[in-house]
């Protein structure tokens, strides 16, 4: 069932709440039902997986299917409590809107020794997504994945492992070649890391609209990784935008999630039906490039 609210009104209201949320201090909060956060536990072969799902209060009464964001946290939020995954990046933005964020948002949590690019952790994220879709009336045609740092790596790998599941991607300060300490089992490898990983990943992502973000002064994940990925997608005929935040380090998720344009862009994308303006543009506030590195 389509949204009952006109698209223009959604864009205006959404711009307001995200800008308001961006002004809130990102202090710790307890995710609870009063602001739309609901705890879930999935039973997996590796044990229980606790995670949270945000849903706009009252949407069930309207009977509409909601667009879904799968958020993959960074390395500092790994654990088993489920809460840490909500405390950075997407979580504070959603919390700051006080229940007006117009998406379901799924917050899986990577186990302490895991990495989102690994097959078992990718499966964990997808199990959380499937529960949210099933139990909260999510729209499978409008599912988007985004994440920062380790979650940026995971955004690429999840889309490559599960082709056709996502309508759009927004990796932030991510890369394709995992750090040396991440041991990907041979049977779970998607690409040959001794070859050209960027070209291989671009081929696997195909025509899935991808908006890449990175801080120009990132000291942990070189900005060259995102530049090369954007260039590889363009060379392969993919649909890509690239935004590089000037004077920004590794915390590129902060300016990224503070701009309503990203979420409005998400809302325009449907699985297998990218919008006409899905690629080759960047926000006017950013420096955009697809070369270098």
C-alpha cells in the first residue's frame, strides 16, 4: 500500500526533523518504546542475537508499508547487548526526531570478534532485517543499507552477498579490501583480493544505486578507497554518487546523516527501479570527486 502522505509533504516534514535532530547533542540514550525503539532477539546457530528496530509510532494504524533502513555500525559498537549499535551514527539522528523518522530502521549488532564483511555476520544482519520486514510491515521493495567504517565495508559486502535485496546503498568511510586481521574463509570469499577488488565489487553491485561518502582527512580508512570504488562503479556503468566531506576525519557519518538529501534520495529508490537522478550528483555542501588515490 503506498504512503498516505503526499511526497512533497513527506520531504518538507522530513527535512525539518532531520535538521532538528542534527542540532541535538549525541549523548547516550536508552532506546525504548516511547520513541519507537523495540528490542528483538533472534535465535542463530552462534547463539542469541539481540538487536533493536525503530518504527514510527502509530504507523500500524495507517496500514502502510514502510521503507526500511538497515544500519551497520562501526567497529567500536560490537558486542552482545544490542544497545551499543543504537548509540552512534543513525541512532542519535532517529532518536532526535522524537518519533517522526519516516522509516523502519534495523540496528543489528556485530559480535565482539566479528566484521560485517564476514559471511556469518552478514547472515546475522539479514536475519534481523527479515524479522523487521515480517513483524513491522516493512516494504521489501524499499530496503536501503548504510553504515560507517566497518559498516561501510559491510554495506558493500552485504549488497554483493545478497544481490537484488536492496534498493540503494550509502557506504560511509568504507572500503572493499578488509584490514589484515579479518580472515575471510575461502568458501565465503566474494572477490579475489589479490586481483582488482574494486572492479570485482563494482561488477557485483551492478545497477544498485550507490551514494558513497568519506571524510577527506580520514586517518583510519584512507579516502583513496572510496575514490577508487566510485571510479570503478562509473567505469562499470554503475549508478553512483560520491561525496567527500572537506576537513572531515573518520566521523563522516555525522555530516552525512545530518543532511536530509540522503534520506530523500533513499525514498526515491525502489528495488530494480532507480530514479532518474540516482547517480552522478553530489550535495552542494560537499566536495565531490571520483578520481585520485
